C-alpha cells in the first residue's frame, strides 16, 4: 500500500513538473526572449514590492521592445513597438476587442454585471453605444456646475490647510474630491462627502486601490494565477467567502450601488434632480436585453447592429466602473500635477497667467472657458506622459490569430495577452527628445509629427477611455480654482523625486506641499 502511494506521488510529481515546464516554454516556442520564469509562479515573484508598470519598464530596457513574461500560468507578450501597438489597439482592433483577463475576473461573456471595461465583442459594442452619449458635449456642459460644487467644497478645505501654514499630503484630499465628484454626477449625491466621516464610498475605493498591495493577501488570487485553467474554482471560493464574511470591497460596493439604483427606480415622478448617470442609464433599461457575445471570434464592427438597452445588473456595472475609475485615476493625476507645479514654479506661474486671463472675474467657470485653457491641457498631458495612468490595463487579448507589426516573425496566437509598456513609450528619447525625462508641457505645443501611439495614457482605438474628456474638464476646474487662490510650494517634506507605489495603477507615496495665499489679489 505504501509503495503504491509513493509511486502515485512520484508519478503525479512528474506529470505536474512536465506540465509546468511545458507551460513555461511557451515563449521559447515563439522564439521570444524574456525573464526566466519560476516553475509554479512564473515571474510573479519579481513584482514583489515594485509597481508592475515600472518592473515592465525595467524589463524592456533589458530585453528590448518585444518580450514575454508569465503572470503565474498566463503568458503575456509585452511590447513598446509603436507599429505593433497601433496594429493591436487600432488597425486590427477586430481581432483584439477583448481586454486582458485578470485572475478573479468573471468570464466577460457570462458575467451579468459586466461593465464596458470588462465586456467584449457585441456586448461591449452595445454597452459602449449606450454609454457614449453620457459623455457628450451637451451632457458635459450640464455636469460642469455639479463638478464645480465639489471643487468649491474642496477649496474650503484647502483654505483651512492654507491658514494652518503647515506642510500636508494633498493626495488623500484629491481622493476625497474625485470620489465626491463621481458620487454627485453618477448617483445624484447631494451631501458634501469630503467632510462626511461616514462617506459610503471612499474607504471601499481605497481598499480596492491600496498603495502597497500584497500578492499574498488573497489566496484565491494566487491560486487563479498559478492555475488559470481552474480559475472558476477560485472565483466560486471567493464568492462563497463574500457571502459568509461580506469582506470583499468590490462586492460591498456593488451591493451599495444596487440599492441606490433600486431606490431611484422607485422614486415618484416629479422629483427634481440634477442630471446624473443613473437617470441616463435607467432610460435605457430593459430586463430583456440580450448579452450576445462572439467569444474568441473576430469582431466586425461595420456589420454590427446593437440593441440600445441595459439590464439592471449592467447599469450597476457601469456605475461601479465610473466610480472606481474616476476616483483613482483623476486623484492620481491631480497629485502628480501638483507635485510638478510645486517643483517647477515657473510653469506654475505660466499656468496661473493663462487662468487669470481666461477666467478673470468669473464666479462660475463655463465650458467655453475650460476649452480655452490650452496650456492647462498641455500641463495635464505632460503629466500623464511622465506618469501614465493605469498602464497595467493597457493590454488586449488576441481573439483570433493575426499578424501584427514587422517585429514579430509569426502571427500572434489566439488567446495570448498583448500588453503595452506605456512607461517606456512615454519616456522614449527617440520619440520625445533628449529631455524625455523632464517636465516640459510646451512639447505638446510643438508642431512635431509623432506616431499616433506615442502618447496613450487613456488607451487608444475604439476602447479608448470613455471618460477622457470628463476627467480633463474636472482637472482643469480644480487647477483653476487652486491657482486662483494659492501658490503651491514644495517644502522639506516634499519627496524629490517622487516615490511611486501601487499595482494596477501607479500612485505617489505622498505629495507633501505647502499652500500660500496669493499676494497679488
């Protein structure tokens, strides 16, 4: 009996060893180089304590513009070759309409609560078609005053910080601001959540984007990474854990938003509200909407017709996405901008001069004034060049085998994830010049013809970030009010250079500054 058990263990060990060894030779078969993977974990161990985007940038410097690594059992092809990126994100989008699958993400074709971000194929097309009007110019103009209310409340808090005259980390205050903005424009929230100690969203959002995430925090996440073929078991275990403990921030957040949507649906006619996303989506609601997909197939956009209806679960999915994405990316961007303005006072003064010229004497900021803040837009773009947001999600899943660029000698196989190394592209001196590592907003005012994939912090092609224009407007309003009242200064506590942390999004460890009142007004 003992001999049989030992023989079975040895046999299983050999089988597993051969399986993992073959799995880790995937890129060898494509003649693609990259870091050597560990037998079970692939290259996951090398991400320990390092933001993923920055680690990928380091690998690019070592292995070149095309290489492969392993996220546990999932091979990921990384490229910073602009032509390949243009093929994947734009020209050959029909073969790359699916996003990279994350370990515990439900199947995007079956998930009843899939958002625009997670969905693919015909379902993505339907959700995108319905959501696009939410961010139309007409609606952005209607949402702008609501955004200003949040910024005005934020400025009251900044006035208090200014009066204290002490250094402080502005990053968490920006998180409160952007959470407040999204709660107002998405859910019709009327309270000032920036001062609310019981803010129902902020702590959940912070839990979803911890500054120093640990790979070992979620054992099911690790299991799904090592054995992606059995991810359904990990997903089931996580769902069960949520039902028992209610500890998962994502599920808690979606539960809260579901209740808000249900309450809004039961509101009596005639209740006056400012325009918000819930109302816009409820107008497109239909419990009978079909979530048709074309999994693992080429997407033919030109021949597709979509039903412009949403299920209740899809409404919740979109609202959750807008809250989470709007909270994290915009707060990080404003924090980076503040740091750069504090460490480049001459640029801060140039931006302030533009703001004074365009918005002088205006009690309210109009959409037309925001559109005229050209240098402000250059400052934002230059900041996002140096600190690209959510670079980890700039990845696509090959849905049908195809050719891409001139650097690959063979087609990209179906099922392979292709990830963009945005950090390397944005700091490439052959693209941006010898001063690529420096903060110089004027480079976006130059008449220089650059490759269409030279700058893409919001992605590119049909799946480019749907909230791009909204976040630019939000940041312009916040910067306008800040520089109308204060001078942003660095101090002894300011970390120069910035220390970066995070995983899915790279955020500053802290942005310590001092606010001084303007002495010329």
